[in-house]
């Protein structure tokens, strides 16, 4: 099978693109022909002209050919039966006319006007430029005109009748018009997206010497949206520079870490399309890290300290030296041996880097670099009793593993001098550091410590709770991988810290799910009203109707018609006798009787009279309904609110004081018979109620459970 790739640099003009693009569309639309795939990459619409070499074509098995003229001629030679007429030399002349007189974004108005006059005269009594069929001549000239603003303006003035007639005719040919509209739509979408996304031109240093990035998650919880951004950016820059990305598990705290977390992180990264070129573990380097700690002690750059945690915190804040700061090397080695063996004294001791007592940057005030911890490690078992801290291990392992650029969130900025101090102190290879803003969302916790607290307190179902910002949590709520990736990549590696609103990401998700979500019907069980339908079929009638009116590929569903239907109480209360309404997917009906024992209370019964010849465009109310005579499915509709009440928690805030007392809302409903076939993770729309993800499928004696998917609109609970 032949394949065709149109390769375009980041900056190109439409006048350069269209001739080859239209030519490819004619090939693609011809019959019979081998399929041709057209790929457009990173095109920006700019006024500034660019070199013709910015366009290339590659046929399968061949090298790339650059330049508009070479591209067009390559297409002709590959597909002569579709692009050539009987007068090849004349067609070549028109290609030359295209490239020299019409393309290139010329600013010479007189020159363009003369070319258009020449075209107009040539087309007197002609349907095509050459011969009696569409050829490369028409394609190249029409394509260049369509990408030339001056030419389009002249054509709109309508003073060149022959040219206008020919231009409109060529543009009306379906396979030409289709590709142009598709191309314009794609470029508009890309331009809008480009204006919203962060710039990726961040000026990384020494990229010509090779690029190795790393994503170092700690396996102490599930991957959340903030981690996902870090992983994606590290992968982006590694791929952009043709380098390598390492996924390294920072497994230095056996008390918090589990194999479960490690496995889940890899699974979630894979779902996001993130696959490290290597997977490593800080625990792979424990022996080397221990040696480096001994080296630090012998260099006089680290000391063991058994000061209590509270006292140490106070001394660091006040710039007071520890009583143990001036221990001898021998004393420190002996104390570190106690730590290694987890003796009674050893477990009370830590190893601190000897940097500064009162540096204005508190991260430089003799940070802890090793701790004693007798807990069993999920990978190394009980082999070790001392473990390096992240701040000690990270720069060393980065250097050892060949990392060239450490890309990490801006919260580490104060610790960057500490990072470089460790490398300098041990004489290790330098690593470039780039900080980018972490993702912050209103009323959302991204601290694994705080998320763990919610799990341990039983305030959520687990790490995949739909109220959690973990990848699994938001996926369970109904976020698609496509929307999540689009959102994260659009943020870019900017350093600007902002508190984002979830409505942005959910609005993007709606654009993904709306075109593919089957439409179904549910009536709330509380207060559901049974209506008698005069004119309805006495015996149930089943009709097959599209699950999605705008997407036939979604398939068909059963719609049951009958002489009794169920309606939502809210709709019934809004009716007036004599009013004409529309029963969606059936037709119009008059409300002929309303039974309401209490004038201010609920409607208990309705009578409707079908009026199928009525115009649905003239009715104010279009309501969903269910025929009572069908095997309805009992469902539970669940919606959620934020876990905390404050938009942004400060360090001094006590978490317990800002817990939202009610974050889950459940309603029983009755759904149409098709819901019996809906599976877990399926996303559907209950019309007039919203989009839902199936969390539990219907089963005998068991309700189906659906989680409401936000759409970006702010709604009060």
C-alpha cells in the first residue's frame, strides 16, 4: 500500500501548502487508487514568508523531497494517471506559473494583478486550464490562489468573470472542497490551541551534548494530576531532543512505600502514554549512596546528630548550631555505624550535611541527609537500616545515571542550591535544573501526606475515589485520557504559579465525550409521574432509533412507545392544562388533564393527548419520558462536591477545619431498557440530566451506579 506524507516545518504559508495539499486530495479521492494518507505537522498561519524548502514530500521507501516544485513533480511522477492530462508540457508550464507568479506570499500587487488578468483571459470559453479534465495545472493554480490573500480579494470583487467562474467550479469539486475545509478547520483549531498553551521554548542549556531527563516518583501513593504533568514534560523534552527519559522510583522511605503504589504508578503512566526508556530505583544505588555518606563524613562535610526533632526544627528556624555540629570525624563514623546497625542510640540519630547554620535560605541550614529506619523495605527487605533522604539521593543518582536536565516543580526552587552543593561537595558531574510551575487547583489537595490522611480516616473510598485528584480518581469520575493529556500539555513548562479552576479541564473533557456518548433516558424515581397517553399504542411498540443523532456510528437503541409513560416531577409541575409539549423522540402532545390534590404540591397523575402532526419547533418544553410498559432499569445517579471548603489551604491551616461535610449526592432513578447492556467505564448521556460514567453495571437485584461527569459549568449542589 502506498503512503504519502506531507511534511511541513513549523512556519509555512498557505500559499506554499495548498498546491501540494490539493494535489494529494485529488489522489486520495480518485477511484481506483491506492490509499494516500496526508499528515500535516505543526503548521502556523503567519504573514511572514518562509523558504520554499519548508515543504517536503516522502513516498514510502523514498527520501524526503523538499520544495513546492519538487513536491508537485514528485506527485505527478508517482500518480500520473490521476494528475496528468494529455498535454504534459503545458501542465508543467502552469506549475511554473503557480510557483513564480502566485505562490511565495508576494507583496507585489501589480505583479499579482497581471497574473490574474492573464488567467482570466486564458479561461475565456475554457472549463479547465489544460484539456478537458481536471489536471495538476488546475490543482496547483487553484491551490495557490486559495492561499494568496491578494488573489482572493480580487476574485471577490468579481471583475474577472472567467477566473471567478473557473475558481468557483474547481472549488465545488467535492474532493477539493472537502480537503480545504478540513485543512482550514484543523489550522483554526491548532491556532486557538497554540494561543492557549504554554511555550515549550525554554532555552535548555547544552542540549547539543545530549539530553537525559528523569521522572522520580516516590511509591508512597497513587499518581495524581501534578505528577502526570511532571512526567509528561520530562518525556516531551527527552523526545524533542532525541534523548532519553528515566522513570526512577525514589524508594528511600520504607515506612510509607509499597509495591502496590509502585505498580499503580507504572500502570497509570502507561495509560497516559508515558513509557520510560529506562526504569530504575534509588534503592539500586543504596550501597553507593552509603559510600558517598561515609565520604561526606570523612571530608568533614557531614555530622551525626541525635538532637530531638522538635529541638532541631527550632534551632534551624532560629539559626542556632547543633551541639553535635563540631564532632570529630571518628565520632561521626562511630555514630553512623550505630545508625547502620539500628541500635537503640542509632535509631535516635540522623546524619546532617554541614552547610550553614544561618543561611537566609533555610533549605541550606544543615539539612538531614540520612535517617535510621528499621522498617522492612518493599524491594530490599531488611538488608538496610539506614536510608538517604531525597535531597541527598536525588542529585547523586541524577549524576550517576547520566541525567543532564533535572526538570522539577518550582516548589523545589529553594532547594536547588542544596542540590548543587551536594554535587560539588562530592565532586560529581554537573546537572542542569529547570523549574516549572506545579498544577494547583482550587479546593484541591495534591499533598500525598494529606491525601493519605483522607484515605486512612475513611473519608474517601480509596486512592481511586472520584473526589481525589489522582489519575485513577479523575478517570473514575469520567475524565478521558485524551482530555487529560491535552490539558496537561497545554499548560507547558511555564514558571507562573496559578490556582486553576477544574471547570477548564472538565470543559475540555466534554468536547471529547460529547460526540461519542450514547444518549439514554432516566426519570428520577422520587415523585415520578405516570401519564396516560391518549392516542398511544395499547400494546407496546418498539422502534429502533439512533443512540446519537449526530453520530450514526454509535448505533441504535430501543425506544418503547406505549399508552402510559413516566415523567419527571419537575417537568410535570411546570405543565399547564391545554399546553402543547414535545415528547422527545416521539412527537408532540397536549396536556389535557393534571391531577394535583394539593395546588402547591406534587402532580400525582397526567393525561396527554398525542398530536404527532404538531411542530416541535413551536413548543417551549421538550421533555424526556419512559414508556411504563418496558423492562426499565433501576439506577443510582451520583454527583460529588469538593472535599475541602477553602479555595487554597495555607501552611498554617488545620486541614480538619476545612473538610466539606457533604460531598456526595445520590438519587434513585428509572432508566430505559438499553441501560441493561451498559458496562463499567462506559460513558453515556442521560438526556437533560448530563453525562455519566458507569461505575457499577446493572445486575439481577442490583442497581446500576452512574457517576455524574462535570462539564465545566458551575452548578450549585
